[in-house]
C-alpha cells in the first residue's frame, strides 16, 4: 500500500514538473486566447498562434502564466504542449 502511494506521488510529480518556472512550450495546434487572469471570466488580451514558442512561468490549477512574444497573461493548461 505504501509503495503504491509512493509510485503514485512520483508519477504525479513527474507530470507536474514541466509546469514549473520558465518552461518552453507551444500550443496544442490551436489558436489559443491569452487572458488577463486565470479563467474564462478574464478578458482575452492576445491570441497565441500554433507553433509559436512561448515560456510558461508558473501554473495555478488548470491555468498557466505565459510570456508570449511581447505579451504576458494566462492560458488554459489543457492547450499547452510543454517542450523538453
């Protein structure tokens, strides 16, 4: 039981690792809104184009703070492909 919990914690940590500070990323192939805050209730300030790299500076739940070209804002984590 304890071993299973340790394996699960290790796997979860592995999935969370790319979302740490200053990770390079692209969108998942879609045009994605970058918003002024973490949620759809915040206005879109910019549109990220597919295959244009950007930097993820931090994630908070399902939203990540990004630096895209000359803009900074929040993007839904489900549309981010983290680069290794």
